[in-house]
C-alpha cells in the first residue's frame, strides 16, 4: 500500500480544502517533538494555501525548549494560548499536534470547547472521534514528527535549503522523543534520515548538548530524598514547583525508571493549582495509559514507545482557593503524597 493511501492523504486534503479561515495549530505542551510537529504541519497547510497561526499552552521552561525557541526564533512565530479567544477560533479551524485530547486541562479556558478538524498524535487515549469533518492520524510511533514527515513525503512536499531550521527542529523532535534514536521504530529512523538531509549539524549539536540549570539538580536531590518504592513501583515528588521547573518531572522520571529494581515510576509536583504527574513504565504487560486512567482519571495519557516502554503523565486540578497559604503548603503536599501512594501502590 502506498504511503499516501495508508495515511489517507486524499481524505486529509479534502477535509482541509473544505475549511474556511486559517489553520490554528495548538501545542498543549511545549517540547521538541510538539514544536517540530507544529511547524511541520504549518508547512503542510501552507502547501495547501492555508494561512497558519500557532498557539502554545503553558510556559517555555525546559532549557532545551528555550534553546530551540531562541535559536530558531520561534517566539516571534507563536502566541500563547491565553491570547486565543473562542470567537476567533470559531471563525477558523483548529489543529491539535502531539495531543488528541480535547479534555486536556492544559487547554485552559478552551478545555472541552475546541472542535479539531485535524489531530496528529502518537499518544493513546484520544477522546476525539474521526469523521467526514475531522481527520485523525494517531499511531504508535516514537515521535509525532515522524507522522508529519510521512505526510510531507506522501504529499510530495520537497524541503530545500530554505527549510533548514524546520528540518532541524523536526530532527530534534524525533531525536528527543526516541531517546536519542534508541527507543525507535523503523518509521522514526526513516523520517529522521529524511529531515536530517536538510538540517544543520552544528545547530543539532548545540541543541542536544544543552546546559542543565542548578535548579534541576536541586529537584533531583529532592526527588531522591522523597522516593518510596513497593513491588517495583516507585513514587516520588518535588513538592511545590515553579512553572519554569515543571519539565524537571519528566527528566527525573526518565532517570529513575532506569533503576534495575523499578518497572514503574511516578514523579509529581504541584504547579500552581494543579498536580502535574510524569510516569514511566518498563513492564510491557501493563498498559501505562490504562493504569493512569484507572487511578487518576481522563486528564492523563500515555504513549507506547517502540521498545515497549510506556511514557505518560497528566494534570490533576487542585484548586483549594483561599484554603492554601504559605503556612499549610507542607500539609497539602503530605495529603497529595499519601493519596498518590495509595492510588499507585494499590492493586485495583
């Protein structure tokens, strides 16, 4: 079966060509793969003569994300999701990349209110239904960028020297989401080889070898101090954390799951009015997405890496209003800690 047929490119083009207004691409969480997928989809929509705006949720906190945004001058080409009004969205059409959850709390005021025309994702547990006015491409590959590259190739979109920055961002997306191409599918390798032809080696080297801030090591030390383990499951936390340090949770989870005695890791922190969770598992007999959903609800999700490992997380609302003060934050952390341990260590 040809690539264009397998990816249902004609269906994608028909749906997009019927839309009025601009393509509004939404990134629910900034990371290299989401950035690469968003700007790759922008290139595809421009090929179809659609104007594009890109919106992102949350902050650009992780040092590698900041390096990509600064080096590629992406801040001038994106707006924060808080600037997008419902009436403006209704006049255009919505595209989700690296996510397929309209119930995602990271959408903020737009949670449950968007109606995506296109969703490109490599995570499971979508709550969007494909139809004649909704194109869904959700498949188990290592990186969302790999799916976007396949779409480009199927549509005969040729990259050139002018696309060097785009190719570099997409190469970074595939590289980071496949653990430096170690946890990869053959499709990821093919996609990486394609964009690598047009990317900058010097830029890639700089973006891969980024500096970790001192706060990361402080948070890692806190996580090691607070870890608790039962039957191969490890739970730990870094307590209240600044939004600019929230991405440390996933980096710490990646490190801790490498322990020989661990098959599941949950690392959490409280960011503002939510509990943010990062999860990893190495037990291929356990669906991480189902595990998280059963215990923490629909605002969680996971993807299955090509090597069988699960990677996921979620955001759970913790809006206690005026009951939170500087003097009782420790008690709130203790409460959340006991509840998460109860949920994770139970055999339900």
